[in-house]
C-alpha cells in the first residue's frame, strides 16, 4: 500500500487536497498531514512515505526546502496557489505540481503518473531534480542562519556561538546542546524543538544525521558502519557515538 | 553650471543629429503633411512668384515663370523627401543637390539670354530662390524632428504611467492571495462549512474596496481602513489562530486624504513577510495618532523583523513615489525594527501636507 504525506500551512486547502485524494486514490494511506515545513520534514523522517504532497509556501521550511532534503527518497508533488514560472519545468515529469484549489481531473492525472512511476521505479528522473530545486530555492527568501544559541541555565542566559556547538539532540521536551564553550560541563538545554532549530541552522555547518540528532560536521571523526542497516558517528575528542538513521547514511559514502 | 562646449561641427554640417529608426518613424512620424501646411506653402510661393514676375524684365516673363515653376517642383520634391527623413544627413544631401540643380538651371538659362542685364536678373532670382529653399528645408527638418521627438517623449511617458498602474494593480491583487483564498472558499463550500459565507463576504468586500482604489489619486483613511479590515478578516479565516490583529486609529484621522493603498500595502507586507513565515504566526497592530497638526501611523508586527540587507520591493517603492507626489517631502516613511523585535513601518506627515478636505 502506498503511503503519503500532505503538508499545507492552511487548513482548508489541506483538507481539500485530502478529500480529493480520498476519491482519486482510495487505496492511498495518508500517514501524516503537516501544517508547516518543519513538521512535514519531521513527519517524513518518522514515516518515510513514498509520496509527498508539499505546499511551496510554508512557514519554517518551504516546500522546496523539504523536497531538497527528501531528495530521491520519495516522489514529490508540489501544491501552489499560483503557477510560478519555474514550476512549468516540473511538467517534464520528474515531479509533479498541482494548482490550488485542486482540480479533481488534474489530480487524477497526477495520481496516474505517480502510480506509473511506482510500477517501474527504476526509470530515471527526466530532469536534474536537485538542480531544479536549487534554482527554485534561490528565488525564495531565506533568513540568515542562527549565529547564537541562547540557553537558560538557572538564573542566567548563556550565549553559545553556533560554531562552538558539537551537536544538538532531542531530549523529551527539550533540545540538548553539547558544545565546546566553557561552563555547564559543555551541556545546556533549550526549549526550541530540534525540528524547528533545523530550519534556522547553517546547512553548510550542521548536518542532520538522525530524526533527533543534528551534528556540527567539523566535530565528526568517523562514520562507522555496524551492519547492513546501522551506522554511527564517532566524534573528535569525545567518547559518545551518535546514531545515523537509514535516510542519512548516504551522507557518508566515502570517496 | 558647466559650460557647454561649442559644437563646431554644426557650423559646416548643421541639422538635428538624431536619425530616427524605422520603428520610431512608424510610431511618431507616420503622418503626412497636413492640408493647412500645404495651403500655407502654396500661398507663400504664389506671393513670391507674383513679386518675382512683377520685378522680372519685360519680355522675360515667360522664362521667369518657367524658372519659378522648376523651383516649385524642386522645392516640393525636396520637402516631401525630407518630411520622411528629418535629420542631418538627408538634409545636407538635399541642400547640396538643390544647389547643384540650381547652378545647372542658371547655366542653362544663361546660354539663351543675349542681354547681360537679363542674365544678371535671372541669375540673381535663382540664387535668392536657392538660398530661400535651403534655409526653408533647414527649418522644416528642425521643426519636424522636434515634433517627432516630442511625440516619442510623450509616448514614453504614457507607457511609463501605464506600466506603473499595471504594476500597482499587480502588486495589489496578489495571485497567491486570491487563489489561496478561493481554495479555502471552495473547500468550505464543498463540505458545507459555516466559515465559507463570512470568508466570501470579506473577500468580496476587499475586492470591492481595492479594485477601484487606484483609479483615484487620494482616498480617505477611513475608507482605506475598511479595506484593511476586510483583508485582515480574509487572512484571519485562512490563518486561524496564527493571526491576531488590532486596528487603533484616532477617529479624527478618518477624513485625512492619503494616496490609496499606502496603509494597506504596509499591512499586507507585515502579514506576508512578518507573520505568515512564522511557525506560530503572530500579532499585527495598526495604530494612528493625531497630535495637533501631526499625523502618525504605525504598522507593527512581532515577526522576525528586518533582515540584514533587506531590499525594498515594488510595493514599497510605489508607496514612496505616490507619497512624494501627493504630499511632497513632508510625508515620511520609515522602516525598521520594532522595539520588542519584529518589524515597524512608520508613516508621519502634517495634516496640512496631506490633502485634507475643505471644512464643510
């Protein structure tokens, strides 16, 4: 059975797409519906669905950001209220796009396309998807990456420069910050959930390696493959190891 | 003022330098000479011919008339040719051509005249005629070139105005806004949700207020606030709990006349760039205060605030231009960070600078 993720920041268009999908593709199982890009990415990591319907304009991470992170791991259909020029490129069939409000006949076409591609998954994508996404991304505005993490420790607020961070780890309702800075034996807790933090960090410096771990790649010593499906990271000058989930193992493939 | 250099070239090679392209001639110079001009030229020539015939020596009337006829044909041909090429090079060519033709004509006639006095009289007439034609051609070309240039300038200005209006309309009716709203309306209508009717009403109100908005030069703040309220109601329906807003404008400011769309654009910017990209949404405050003669508006959101290196888009540069046109330098628009984080747009002016309606 095919599983899907639907993400749109507005309730009504999201519900409309869900309803339209129910009649166009009754056997599709929608495993998650997200109201922003951050939740969408998190839900993808949790469920790893085969098909993702992503609104382009979403808070946190845009649909394009999410699609770029997903890469070739799932089939992506963009939804947008207005046809941007670059979207026409998707007509080539690498990915698809829908205009909102979603037209049932057009959605049916998309569904057939997705089903056909699932039947023969080995067919290569028709266009350079990553290049296309990069191009789209350049059109979107991006705030500058977070420079300082503010952590409350007792009665003081400690400022941790982002270069000093070794890794972030989800810890129940908090995010644990392990850093090289002085004080607090190099650890602090912040309230910002890891998935929200991800959207604010410098992508060049911080790599997400697990749904609950983001690591500063300068502190990675080695990636160790334990067996077929498992991998972990060792860090420079630290004893602990960090897990690498299946989706991110492609980051460490050797040269 | 820097001294303008003397263009010595114009002394020996006079005339307008700009050669119009075929496209420019088609747009601004496709008209034939008007009948009025033709009648004026004929009357002038008839007067000159009459005087010349009176002054011509007796017995040479026929030859003088023939020479005048030849002159007329030559001048008319040259003028018609230059009409479609009003610039320096054709002018020079034509002037040299006419002079050469006149010299040949003079030599031809000279042979047939036995009397020295007659030869002198005909020669002088032709020389003066030649000079007059050359000068007239120069005037014609100057006048025609200026006419075409003025038309081209006018066309360019009109196009700019149309482009400005088009961009304004486009900036106002954002397709994303419209289609996203329609998507919500459609879904709620389909599933018979009670939210459909109020959303549709707010959208209708917004469109009714904004579509004719830019046709007028000025709009009362009260009317603009109604449009803003409709806009915020639409966004409220779509964003739900993620959007909170408050409008707090002194009633005394409602009659103030401003260029339409200024406050609306600032509000839309705050929602689209400040609040919508926030995971948790945020709050918008539109405040207007009148203190004595000074009107002061603020649009504040609690979003991420101004990004470093932020560039003003089409909407904002439109606002600045229209404020400058309507209120002069007395109206000021300042953009920056709000005290508690977020973005603040401030608009201030004196009520005398803004166009207040005359008291009834």
